[in-house]
C-alpha cells in the first residue's frame, strides 16, 4: 500500500510539474509563481519517497520528532493539487475576462468619419 501511495504522489506531482512548465511557457504564469509551484511539487515528490524528512525537519525546529502519516501526506498532496487547479482556473478566467473587456472597449470607441 505504501509504494502505491508513493507512486500516486509522484504521478500527481509529475503531472502538476508538467502543467506548471506548460503554463509558464504559454505565459499564463509569471516566473515567480511558476518557481513557487515547481518548488512545492518537487517537495511533495521528495516527501512522498522520503517521508522521514518531515520528522527530521520537525526535530530540527521543535526538538522532538512527530510522525505525519502517509495518509495525511496524501491528503495534503491532494489538497495542494486542488488548490493549484483552482489557482490555474482563476488565472485563466481572469485572462479571458481581461481579453473580453479589452475587445469590447476597443469596439465601443467611436471612430472618426472621413
């Protein structure tokens, strides 16, 4: 079961990485936003294959190790993926609304008659 969850998290992270790169190439996302999401998805993939890194980080910051559990980790991954998808959807809608408003504004300008 654990290897299946690792593979699922890796596939989900890989798809999200590819979508992030494609969105950046299509100029749908800025460099900073793309870099942030690339970091998030790489971190999720790393944590999926090495979950003890969470314990090491918790130990470094608080002095005591705590276990997060793989199910909670997958739940977090799914939530982050959903957040990412919602973010992309709002960005696309914003760009479409801007394009429609520009087009209507340009069409409503009275052109001088000759």
